[in-house]
C-alpha cells in the first residue's frame, strides 16, 4: 500500500509563517535605525548617572539636583523600554486579534522607529495626521507592520535621489467614500510599468536582496481587515501607496 501523502499546509498557517518571515526581515533591515533610537536614551542614562556621581562627590551635595538627574534616568529607561516593546510587538507571531482603535494613535506608537529609520536613510519623515477620524477595527501590530514596510520601501526608493531632497510623507484622512485612508508618499523615481504589473506577487522584488514578501503580505493583511492596498503615482514624482480601511461601525 502506497504511503499517504502529507496533508497540505493550511492557507492560514502558511500565511502566518510568511508574515513572520516578513516581520523579521523588516526588523533586520531596520537594525541601524533601531540602534540609533536606543542609543539616545542609553547615552542620556550614562550622562545623568555620571552627573549623579559628581554631585554626590561634593561636600554639600544638592539633593534637588540629584533627584532631578535620577528622574531623568528613570524617564530615559522607560523610553528605551518602550522602543523594545514596540519592536517585540512588531515581531510577535500571534493570530489576528482585531480591536477598536484610533489609527493616528497606532501610527504615533511607531513614530520613533520610523523617524530613526528615515534618519539612517538621510531622509526626513513628515506626518500629517487628520485631527478627527472614526475608529477602526484592526490588529494594531499587523497594521503597524504594514505601515513600517511601506515606509521602508519608500525610503529605499529614494536611494538614487539627492540626499537633501529626500522626503517621505505619512498621512491619514478620509476618502471620498468615507473610508479611513493611510497614505505613504515618497519622492523617489517611481515604479516601472514592469514592476506595477507584479506589484503584489509573492517573491517578486526589485531589490537585489529582497524577500519579495513585503508587499504581498501587506496586501493580504489589509484585505483580511476588509480594506484595500493600492498604488498611485506621486506628483511631481515618486510613488504613493495607500491603505483604505472601513470605519468601525459596531460601537454602542
């Protein structure tokens, strides 16, 4: 009797594995920016600790100055911990868990990471978040991964652009049909017709060392949120990727 063929991996499980590979690849690519972002609070902690040591060495130490320095040490330690927490959230593999959220707050949670990554690419990141938006029903960690991936793509697309002109815009707003829109615009060279044809194909990449999973996984994640991920040319040059999500309508 012929041995049974192994059962095919369920689509959901395969998607979960691919999402995790994409997450870890993205975080690995962000390593320089993350190191830069962590270095700032760690340097501040060292400086304030040295200041405390000098103050305590004085015959009549000013306790108020010491207390101030210790509070700064505690604040910077919390900041470093927050950065690591956001990284763990991006890297964590878990089933989708959608919850009511403010999309602007979700973006603000990763602002430091995005800003540091832009700095490492010699670019400026500008946020333009609409003041009043309806809540959305999302898995915040998964949407943050999508946003990080799109921002990184925009930054890398600007590698052939003069460094003093590299700008990336991340904005939110309402579309004409009332959906929440997240737009990431760069001023790089834009996409070729050949790339546009295969934009969301798995394992297709214009990067020499790219996994080809980023946009494919991002598209799948957004569609699982009943939304859409699309591209339009940026004017006067570059690309714009935008996510549209339906507003949460189950609030009581």
